[in-house]
C-alpha cells in the first residue's frame, strides 16, 4: 500500500503545491535559496593542489589538498582536504576525500561495516613523506595515478593500461575540476563513448538497462510511483558497472560512491559527473574483469545477499483490500480449486486496528479465527506475511506508542518528536540509528509474533513517506483523518520549514524529477536523529536502517531464517531483505520496464526482486495479465499485488490467465531446485539470480543493451511477449544450441547468433536452456513443500550433434529455515553434476559434499534427459556405477529426434536425438556414475 498512488493520479496538484512551497522559500529572509544558480558554462570551482604526500603504516597513501582559488558559488570552498588511498584487496581500490580539519558525515560504519580510514587527528606527521610530483600507486589489478596541480587522479587497469576513471579536465571541458564545499561536492570522470554503463538507481529507465546519455539520474529516496520515468524512486544505489569491449576483449569494472546524501549524476556519453549535497567522496573501484567478478567483489564489501527460505521462491498473492479474513480464506481456496500453485498469502494493512502497526482488527481479523486459519495453511506448507510501516500512530492508548515514548525512540525536531501523517493519521517516526530504538523495535516484533505467528514482514513507506510537509501539529476541533475520501490527504496543520540551510540547500537536486524541496512529503531535513545526526544526511538510509532492525527482530524469533520485503533500499540492503519495485501500473510499458529494474537490482546486490504482477493499479486487461504472469513466474520474487481501488486480479479471476498461470508457474515450481541453488550462489558470491545476457555472453556485444530478455543463472533464458496483440516474439539467441524447456524436442542453434521469431500464442512463454548445462528439476506441485518431495529430473544439454562435449550443473539443498545458508553441520548437501560425450560415449556423474542431509531426506534422481546427442535413436545399454541396468524392471529408456530452428551458418542436415532415462532411484546424497554408448 502506498501514498505514491497520489503522486501518479494527482501529479498536477503536487506541481501546484510545489510552486507554493518554492515561492515561500524564495521570500524567506533566512533562506539560503538566494544563492544564485550558476549557468551551465559557469565554473563552480577552481580545483585543488597537492601540498603533502605520505605513506601510512598499513600500505595506504595519505595526501593533503589545498584549494587553488576560492569562490562562493553554493557556499565557500573547504580550504584543505585530506585524501586517503588504499588497495584494500587485490581487486578493490578505495579513494576517500574529506575535510582535513573537521569530521564530516559518512555512512555510519556500524550500519555498513567496512575498514575505516585513519582518523584526522592521527595522520599529520605520522607517516613516511613522499616527494611532491606526479606519481602513481600500483596494486595487483589497479593503478592509482595523480597529478599535483591541479590535483587530478586516474584509475587504470594494470593488465592493459586501460583508464577506468579520469578526473582531469581542461578549460574547454564543460565540467569542473574537483569541487568540495560543505553542501556541494562535484567531481567528473571522462569515459570512452563506447562504454556500456549499468546501475545508478533506483529509477525506471524507459531506454532499457543501459544508462542513456543525458537522461537524469538523481539518487534520493522518495515515495514516488515507479511509473514516473527517470525519477529518483524508493532506493539509492550510487554504483555503476562499466562494460567495455576493446579489440574483442570484454572487460568490466564497477565504481561505488559511498555517500547517502542526495545527488544528481549526469552522464553525457563521454563523461559522468557527480553533484552531491553533502558528505564525502568515498569511492570504491572494483576491477572485475567479468560482470560476475564485479558483483562478487562488490558484495564482498557491502554484504552478501541474504539467504532466503525455500518457500520464498514459491508464488505469493497479496492485495490492499482483503477486508476481512473470510476474503483471504476465499482467495486461498480459489487458488487451490484452480490448481494454481500458491505458497504465501499476504495482508496489506487490512488486518490492522486503525492502520496501527503490530495490531489486529478484532472484528475483521479476530485472533482465534486467524490462528485457526494459519494452522490450516501452515499444515499445507503455506506461509503468511503482513505489512508494517515505520510511522507509529500518536495514540495514548496504543501500547507500541506508549513504549516508544517511554524509551524515547523517535526522530526529533527542536527537541520534540517530529510529527507527520501516514495511514493511521498523526505519527512519529522511529529513529533506527538509535540503539534503543532498535531494541524497542525488536521487542515490538516479538510481541506481535506472539499475537500472530507471521512468517515474514513487509516493510513499506520507509523512504520515509509522509502525507504532509514541514512542521505540523494535530488540528484542534477536527478529526484527522476524517475517514472520508482518500486516506493520503494531509489533514494536519502544517507550515513550511525554510529557516535552515538543511531544509533549503544552495544546490537543488532534481528531486521528484521536478527539483522539489528535499523535505517535500517526507521527514523535514533539519530533523535530528540519534547523536545529532541530521535527516539531511541520513535521509536515504532510513529504509536501510529499518531493514536491519527488522532483520534483527525476526532473527530473534524461533531461530528461523528471516524473510523481509522492503520498498526503500540502499547499498547493502540485499544483505538483509528482498525488494519489490513499488507501485507500477497495469500497462504494457510497465511490463517491459520491470525487466530492467529487476536486472539492475541484481547488480546492486539485491537479487531477490520482482514487480507487482499484473500491475498495482488500475486493473490490467486480461491479455496483459496473461503476459505478465508468464513473465512474473520467472522473477526471482514472484507476487501478484493490487490496489485497494482496483477490481480483483487474482490469477484465477480470468480462465485464460489461470491457464497461463498453470503453465508458467508450473514450470517455475519444477525449477525451484535450480532457483534455490542460484540463491545459494547469490549468498556466497553475490551472483544475481536474474541476469542480463551479457553476464554469460560477455563477448557478444549484441546483447549489451538487451532489456527484453534475461537469464536465470548462467544459461536459462526467458523471452517474454511484451507487446499487445502479439502472438510471436523476436528473441536474440547468442551463438550455440538452445533447447526449449516446454518442449525439449525443439531447439535453436547458430554459430554466430541472431534474432529468431518464436511462436508465442496467448498461454506460451519461451524459455530455453543453453548448451553445456545440467539443470536440476523436480515434478512441481501446488506448494513448494509438495514440489520438494518429488523425484529429481536432471536435464543435460550438449552442443547439438557435437562429437565431443561437456556439461555441468550443481544443486544445493538445506534445512531452509535455519538462519544460516552454508555447508557443514549436517543440515545441507551440495552436489556437482558433470556430463561428457566423446565419440558417442555418454557419461553422467555426480560428486557430493556433505551427503548425509540429502540421504536422510530420501531425495533421489528419478529421471535424466540428455539433449543434443549425435548418433542413432536406437536402444542403448546403460550402466550405473559399473552395473548394467538396461533390463531393470523400473527403468525405461526413450530416444527421439529433435527438431531445430537452424540458422544459415549451421548444417541443415544435422540430426540429433534426446535420450530420456526414467524409473531411476539415484540418491541425491551419494555419488553416482552413469554411462552408455549411442548407436552410429
């Protein structure tokens, strides 16, 4: 549930209101907005010169920079800066620039743990001095070079000298030298025009996943609907990946600016400029050289993605507007009747008493009836999740509020809790930077779980969203909210706050896409957190801090693996939570945009991500909902969610959608072992679950900008229909052999790769598995619990007709609700699968680690399918662990010719067969080896 519906439906009203706010700001005698906005050609700063260079005892590099010539545009320059450079690992370089004399705001080190630079007071004169001259600092993979006056720096790749980041500028350049003022920081890097950049979110990118020159990229968390294009949305991720292909050699690297203040990032196509309204320059450079290397290195710094319970990869159903428990029961039963898989049922705030967190509506969701319902669905393996918002209702009879006031946990303004309005009416916002607040929040979660044994929590509105702006008080003599009309209209008595430079900074970032005041519809930026931290600095960390506190609360309950879904995210959020992309619309454009946003979050280290299937509002067309569930069934996080004011859009509402759901979700539930293994890979290496094609086909430049298809893992490609009325889809197939998952006798092969037009009638989505893979599947079911109890099916793919070939895959299984996801301790098993074909001899085998867990569970491989084999389709003699089993009663072998969509660069007379061996009972937890020889 979100107030961003207001932003979409009443955008013109917001614009009118903003004009009033801006007019007020410009006439206030205390406002800093009198600082004249410079023209694009005005040089805002004159740069710095290097005046001192030293080496630190731990191998770092310390320098001092003095401003060359001061000016007062956006405020006075900070006269002396301190530069600290260190190769923190072989693949990671840090460049940290701050005020040399006074501490400045940085992302708190306890919130995002990382190595600290030397403290300011301990740096002068404590290290070995280096002569002042243009020089460089070389690491294993990256080289940091600098010039003395003006100070500039470059970061190069050691292996080939390629420049990755270059801050030098000339008089003819449109951008400035290094600028460092209290409320305005600017730095620019030059870029080659053929670099492909990805990241810098959260925003909805209409041009696809690649950053598009001259599109705006503003990073500042706000409750703005995802339908607003090129606008700062719910999360802030100041990181980009840069992929270049020079002379046929693809190389990727990434750059993170770890700064939580609002910023504009301008990408021109040959340069990228940061304009930041506070904090420090804290750059991290990750050398790659592959995209998977980059996310591995990035998440090793910011935190590996959170382990997810197995059931989280099932299908989820939600709606704002399930008015009572009987409606929820009806929804669950209808899914069962329609034979559509369902793992998790959700409640928006309908279950609450007056929209208050951690409460139950005693009439519509009576506790005895709810507990009885939960007992029933838990017995089926299903789960239940509810929403909580950070705003705590100001209500003297409300226990959560009473305990919060007693513990002094709320954000302050001039010494009193800052008053805002969200769904309950007047609210205070918890200050999650305060350790006491975290303890109070953990206790509230514990109390609520004792009331209702929920299986996870959904934290929304945590940008933070506020229906009002400025300094507010509860009106006298009127009910607020009135209970009539939309609940998002501000009913408090409020006045704008413009008396400080924090509320009206000299540089105006492009907030909301219209340069709105940064305190508009959120917490006033001059409000104060724990230890005097300003909201101005910590604003974009609010949802991240709430996520950490919520994770701590859930982890303390029953020792289970937490599941949290958060709307607002920051660098490191994926270490604790999943994310959905917020309020979208039921339109074909939104269907298409969802792919780019999903892929970006994989790069951000938040791999468990998805969009509201069929759109949050208004009701989609029947055709669109068909196509959306076909795509959404392959989001890492797959959930249907709808708005209060929309008609029902559960997947059983339309017969055609129900059929598409059975097809697409039926396949999802078969590949759950694969998805869960990908989540283990994500948790241990940062690898995204859903990936752009260039992650695997890095040397295939045609896929660098591809935003209409994606991979799950290394080689499972999803090619959805994204256009109204289409019965086919034009899909890019990189070089090699691809096998249809819905009909394994159908394949596509090409030596060079090209687009192929695929049939895609209404109930069909095209999903293909690439050569050289072994995919673990099961038989599916109505819940993940049911599906997990079925025999495994291994699908092995070779290059079509190859006389020599190799394939591999893996499988991770564990006790999925334990807090940790790791090997060891008897609660998990990891299996590597291998296959070869060599002169018609086929071998398939496994190598198992920690097999006891899988053996105890009784999980077995019941079927193996091998695709792309040359040779005849006659009978084959099979050996398992050296013993012939062809004549065993339960084992059946079938072979059939495969049909190919063959490109012009492939022999049209090529014939291959698929061999399927069923009736097996090979324990997952034990090594096995199988072989047979094909006929000639």
